[in-house]
């Protein structure tokens, strides 16, 4: 099923967006994630709302059995981030849930890129997650407005680019903390360009540094969403 034009005159993006999140969660929990991990729909995490969360019990890192990993393609690029600035905060935790956020999937919406402030807010959210060591996948199939979110993220990472304004990208970021010569965060990116009519690519979603990941079949969840909602976009 090819990627359609979004926003679409025949299908509400808000409706499709919510159902796609649900289908991604089902797919990850039932088919992709190893034991010890679980996907959840949107939750508020320190002012940030990623679409799909992957969490692992922080007290049981050994819960996931070894997985046979497929060969990983070369990263599109590698960037280095400084550690986040220290700010005095009060940490509030649930007495009933000590889970640890390890990865997130964000489905870009039209409102994330319809004005410069929205793009900046989205980009800062992405950088916040990466600086916290959360691996991130950004799925941008919104053809209007012409504003590739990946371009803004690369600019924030201080990476020069020559991306066309009309391009759409699916990007997966792996956050790797480092200590030499001083504390820093290395961010590796795997990205694929998509155009209207293309099949969505499958990309790695990292769970534990760059040693454990799952391949996310975005096309399968996209098709399942169309079928479940009986959507017929043009």
C-alpha cells in the first residue's frame, strides 16, 4: 500500500494518527519486542509526549533473553551531543511503577511543522529524549506543509544537510553515552527517504545502546490501520 498524501481530504489525520499508534503498539508487543520490554501509547513524560513508548523494568535488565540480531546497515551519520545542562528539579515517581523509558516512536503531525515555533518545539522534544538516553524513531509522512522534520533535527545536531524541502523521511536515532575525552552523547542516525506512492521502509528501533534492537515494519502497521478504520485516502 503506497504512502498517501497527508493531510488527506477524505481521511482525518487525527483519527488515522490515533489508530496508527494503537496498531504500532499491538505490532510491537505481539510480534517485535523481546521479553522484558513493552510498548504503550502516549504518556506524559516530563512535559514530553512521544506517540509510542517502549519501557523495560529498570530492576530486571536480565529479563530479556539473548536475541539473534540481523546484520545492521551502516549508520546514515553520527553526531556528538554535549551532556544536558544540570538543572535543580524535584523527581516525582509513581510508587506503583518503577519502569524505565528506553525508546519512543513519534508520528509527525501537521501541527508539528505548520509554523517555525512548532518545528522548534518538536525538535527540542526530540533532542531532550536523546539527551536523556532515549532511543527515538521519527516517522514523517506529512507532505504538507513542506518542512522535513529531519532537516530541523540535523540542524539542531549541527549537521550540515542538503535536504529538499519537499522530501519526507523516516529516521531512527540511537543514543550512546560516552566518557572520552569528556562526558558526551553520541547520536547515530538511520534514515530513509520516502515519497508519495512509496512503500514505507523498515528501520531499526534501538532498545539497549546499539547492541539490541528490533526492526519495525512500518508498512505492516500502516496497512493494518487503513484496514481497521476502513480508511480510503486519495
